[in-house]
C-alpha cells in the first residue's frame, strides 16, 4: 500500500515538473487538452508559445513521437493541436461527445496554418436565451474548451449583466419592485437587454440568482483571460425602467416596440444627450470593472429589430446623438472601451438602415473605438439576396467590422445551410477592397448543439485563405467523427450536400412544430434524396457501431426521417377529413402519432437532444424547490410558447427542437388533441394545452430501444416503404376554421407562404346563420400588412367570399405572421362554421 502511495506521489510530482517550465499561454493550452483528452493523451503534445503581433499562426511537427505545436496565442496552440487530432489521428471533439484515436506511434506531420482574421467571433446575444441561460460552470468550461479547440478568440460573455445593472438601479433610487418590472425571466433576458420586452418574470432574478451569475462570470472571464481571449462584455444601451421617471421626471423616455407585444411589456429608451444617459452608462462600467476587472469590448444594441423612435427632427440627427451617447457613456467609465454593435439590423431592416442612417449612427465614433458584428452573410447571399453588407455599406466607412454567418435561429434542430456557400463565400471577402477594414470572421448562432457538421466546417473556414474542397472534407470529417468513411457514408454526405445542406431555410421546422401544430408540410427540406442519404448513413451501422458519435448522428438522422414522414401523415389525415373519409383520417392520424413516438424513443439514447437535460440545468440553478419550479416553467416556455399565457406572438413555437421528451409530451400530444378535435368537429384550443404544458413539471418516462441502431434502420425502412393513401389535395391552404360563435379569430400563417399569398377565401361549410365578414387583417411581425374592412356576406353552405391581397414583392416576416378576421351574425340557433383558405401564387 505504501509503495503504491509513493508511486502515485512520484507521478504527481512528475506531472508538475512536466509543466513547471511552461509559460502561462502554454499551460493554458495544455490544460485544455488535459480536460478534453485526459492527461495521458494530452502528454503527447508539447506547446511552444512565441509572442508576436502578426495574425494568429500555428506550426505542427512530430519529433521523438511527440506533437510539437508552436503558435503566437493560446488559441492558435489549441487550434493547432485540434488540427493534428482531426487530420492526423481521425479524432474529433464535439457537443455530442468525442472520438479520440491517438495511436501509439504518432503520424508524421509538418504543417503551418495562419488565420486571415485577427478576431474569430463566436456566439449570438440570443444564444444566452435559447441555449445557455441555465448553464453551470461545468457546461461553460466545456464550451470554452470547444471554442479554444476551434481557435475562437472573440466570444460574447454576457453573464451577470443584470446583477451589475441592479446595483446601478438601486444606487439611482429605484425599488426592487420597480426593478423586477423592468426585467424578465432568465431565458428572455437577451430580448430584455435589447429593449424588445420588459416585465415578464423579472421576480425570478433573485439575490440567489444574481450571486450565482456573478460567481459563474468570474470563472468564465478567468478562463477566457487565461486563453488570451477578448470577451465582449455587456454595457448600457439606453434602455431604462419606466419608473425611472419617478426619480428623474425631466428626462424624456421614448417608447419602443417589438414583435407585437402589448404596451405593458414594451421598453423605453432614455433620450440621448442627457446627463442621465451618461451617468447610467458610466455607473454600469464602473460597477462592472469593480467586480470583474477592466474590459475592452462592450456590447450595446439600441435598435436591433426595432423601429426607430419617433422624432420631429431629422432621423440622422437623432441616430448621431444615440451613437455618440452610447460611446461617450462607455468612455466616461473606461477611456479604452470599444463599442461593439450587432449588424443584424443592417441585413434585416434595409427599409431603415441605409448608408445615410448607418453612417449617421457611427459618425461621431473614432474608428478604433467601434466594432460591428456583421454576422449574417448567408442572408445577404441566399435568403434575402440583398447584396453583401460590406458592398452595400461600402466597408462601413472604414469602421472595423467582423464578417460571419448566423447558422442557426432559435436553436432549431432542423438540418439546413448551404455548405458550398460556407466553404467558398468568405474567400470573396478576402478579395474585396473592403477587406482592409475587416477585423474578423465568426459565427453567431442563436442556439447551439445542432447541425454539428456545419459548425465544424465554418470553424475550419476561420483558418484558411482558400476555399474548402468539400469532396475531400466530408471524407475527412467522417473519418474524424466516426473513425472511418465507408463508401456508403461518403455517398450519404454528398446527397446531404445537395439537399439538407444545399438549401437554406432561416426557420426550419416540421409542420407539427410550427403555428401551434400545423397539418401542412413544414419548412425543412424534404427532397426525396434525403431519405436515400439517411438509409445509406444507417447502412454503415455494423461497421461503425462502436463509434458513439456515429450512434448519435444515426439516431438524429433516423428521427429526422420519421418526423418528415409524420408531418406527411398528419397532412393525409387532415385532407381525408376534408373529404369526409373519416376511416382514412383516423388511420393516418394514428400512424403519424406513432411515427412521433418512435422518433422520440430513438432520441432517448441521444446525448444532447433531450428535454430532461434542459430541465435539469434549469432546476439546478436554485436550491429552493419553489424557485426550481419557476425556473423549469421558464425553461419550458422559451422552447414553446415564448411569451405570456394566452398571448399570440410571432415568436410562438420559434425554438422548434427535435428532442426526446419534447416530442412525446408536447408536439405529439398537441397533434393528438387536434386530431381529436377533427373527430368531434370542434375547434382545438391549442393554447390551453400549451400553457398547461408550460406549467407542468417533469418529463414522462419512456423505455429506450435496447438496440437503437438496429431499431433506427428498421423504423426508417418501415416509414419510407409504407404506402401513401390516395387523397386529392385542397385548392389552397386551410389556415383556420371559423365559427359564428366567435367575433374575432386569428390564425398563424406559415412564414414561407407569406410572400406567395394571392387571395384569402372564406368558405361557409355548415349551419343556417348568415355571417358578415367585417374586417380582414394580415399581420407580419406584429404589424398590419394588409387590412380590408369591406363587408362580405356568407349565408349558405359552400358560399365564398374572396379578398385579393396584392401584397408587395419581397414581403416577409422574421418573427411570425397571422390572419385575423372579425365577423358578426344575428341568429345563433344553428351556429355557422367555415374555413379560411389561403390561395397562393402558382
């Protein structure tokens, strides 16, 4: 026993001696590998840090069976090590797990790589609601290691914003109740910070919450500092509690609106160029740096997805004042501070933001004191086709800016994104004359732990000046992720390249996930070749069955195939009902529900696509059971209804996760309720079900498959081969059903259908009560897009009223669309019922 203790002590001493001569940068890189590989495998790497001010570069050599990685930053060192792991040893580290295959005899490699970008940006403001709101330090530590291995050095770090701001509000004299009315529950804080929404669960930000967030942020910033990352920190953007008028009545507050929220939940901007604006900004920076130390990059977004405040002055004058006020308030707290602003609005709101308004906002900011995160170039080039921002805004007048991609909205798990675009488009930037003002590259997902192949590809693009050859890249990706790339696997990825990863849908959802459960097909690409690709992928299960990452991806692909088929069968059920083929309706609906059950059961074996894991994070935030229940409710809300009970918003069903537990308890049960309502010929009260689910606790139990890979193969084959019922489709899309019992009705519209709507048709299907259509309104992003108050009369079965819309070309809705109608009737003896149908352009 004593001999074993001596040996253990010698090993510890030896380990310490191995690291004693390392610089802090080398030690930081070594510790990343210790945590991700284990010390034995990590000991095969030797790091050499050489300080210089050039672009980040690493060099890899193998000598004496050790991997020698030299570089000029800790993240260059860790990226170099990861490069060797992936490309020399067929290894990979990802959110779903890792595949490590380091051989005893290390392969010879000699390679040098330089990133063309000084800053490699990561994360999105919204990710702090859709992915990270309840993370603990263990999960954050894993994410920072992931960043380091990918070579990212410019991450958002917004934890504890409210804890610091609360100190400021109390110094100014606000009460706790007034502060609570300003804030939201944790998952909605990203939108509260951007002024989009107030007063939605702010009481959840208890002293326990604030203390926990401060302790967590200390650990996050300490680790980022060790890795020489430059975290982007929060700051004051001008949004204030409305009750601040009690203390400072002389200061004008400008109301702002977003997403169709009622006035109660809307925010207020303090007027610029007032002493109070500068005072609050300065107090925040001082409080932040007193707690966490000096920072450099500070994020402030005053107009993200917002209409500009109404003013009698020229708008450019107001914008110049806001830009100046934000910067000066930062400067008063920290003269070296750099103002960081998101560039999404310059892509999304071209009706507001042009060269004149953009230049005005930044006109009074020194060039070296601004950084624009211009992260949505796939929208420029694919979704909106509205020209690259760096061309449209002419390089932002030499203000520094970061080029990048969003990659994901809401943490949706649907497969989307054009890999060929990601693998080539950044090279266009490097050739542009506006590259001279570019200071970085990155990606800003609203949610993570999805589409892992895309994140791997785009992180590789941060370290190359040449386009990536995807033919070779997919093979190497499969080898690194699964340990091998069989022929069928290579063929599967090429098919996915042309289908799932050959088209971009900014909001990919299955039909049953969106619009409170839809009978129609969703927005995820379902090219028939996708099913061929998935079958080829699953055919490799015997060879790759020992790979945990292969198993995770196989289950995800199989569940995707089953969900695609489920939405088809829900559509068959509804169409059969419309044709009064009730037997087919019931059989089709039953099979659709079974497909969702099977998909859910497969995902019980998946390491990340799991509702229980999400809820566990939320509940672990507090030690108080009552508070745990509130956090769980918040965590469930952001995944589903988003906003307050009974409030219909364009962001409902935005997150759209294909998760085990969420499918069976939420999506399946909601569709089961809709099917039952069809059978009873009643209107389904989906919101009562949704709000009850949000208030519920826990996840129902289901037995995972004993052999999930074999089950996946059989279930996908069965779903693909099942014969389709022959049903003639409706002329148009039934968006909702109306009743003369209701004076006002509103139904969600599939965002993809919005620009194609030609007419709205109202059809009388049953009853004997005459009905008047009094008002028809088409709503997008919470605002009326079309309104017609011309009376239309329906007085018998099959009677119709048609409203031609004549919508402008290019109309779209980022946060949802709906159709609202007001009707009236006099005789309620036998209530009238009917359908609202969208007629689309061919």
